[in-house]
């Protein structure tokens, strides 16, 4: 879902 | 992806592998804190909860890494609490994990990027990971020593987040990317290892064993 905060690290 | 994050993740994988090998080869989890391993398993499950929620198309390495982390940490807990339970040093693994879990959960509800379930779970996992090594360090201070292989595990485990700090500096400088919560927690986490890093570099590297002043 677009509104989620994007944490792109493990 | 940058070199710091790549080596950070490799160091993390190495730590997990070293610990698994140590327990499997020596058929003993003496000197290993089961509580720390439980806390790490909780961190991975709460942080990678999306694997269970959305369909996981295993095409990319990140999904595979997440599954490796979760399955390896759960398997490590199985070895400690079931298979080699007789060798688990429960008396010295006596730090109250609740004193780490409750504050991390409370803080995650107070300080977070967005007040929604997935985000709070992620924040909880970040805060918990920062302090999850404390039962292990506590156990070593109680027993007064650490097996060399356990020291290597701790060095790899501590280096992973230290390398992530370099990754965050890199990303701030080149991508102006900042994830404040992860950075603050990562700095706290790495500071907790400083004492151990000093002992590791001055002793283990010279082939001596870490023996704390009793």
C-alpha cells in the first residue's frame, strides 16, 4: 500500500 | 545498495552462521544467552511481518534474506531451548527480558514515524534490536568469560550495525536519505558493544581469551 512508510533496509 | 550495507548484511549473516555452527558443532549452547536469541527472533518476525501479510514472490534477494534471518533465528532458539536444552546456562542468563521488551514497545507507541500497526511493529523491532544483545553481555559478565567462537559471533553481530551507521552516513551524503529512528537506535546498539570491541581487539585478536575481572 502506498501510504506505508518505506523502510528499504533489512 | 552500498558497500557498507552489503558488508553489514554479510557480517550479520556471518554472525548468525557462526553461532549456529558453534552450537551445532560443540552440541552445546554454553555461554550463549537464549534470551538474546529469542529477542532477535522477535525482532525479525515483527520487522518482516510483511512477508506473512503480502504474498511473497521470492524473486528478490531481500525477501530471501528476510526468510533466512527469520528461519535461522527461530532454528537457533530451537537448538537452545529444545535440542541442546541440557547445556543451556539458564542460571547465568538471568537478565529480565521484560525490562527490554516493555520499554521498547512503549517507546514504539510514543515515538514512531506513523501510528499504524505495521509501522509500530517495525519501530518496536528497531528499538528492541538496539538492546537485544544486553542479556548476552550480561551473561558474559556473570560467567566472567566468553569462548573465543562466541567472541567472534559478538564481533560480527556488533560490526553489522556499526557498518550500517557508515551506510547511513553514505546515504545521507549521496542520497540525502535519513531514517532517524533506525539511526538513533543503531548508534545506541553499537555503543553497547564498545566495551566488548575493546576487549576483542586487545585480546582475542592476539589469541587470548576474554576473561572479565571476576
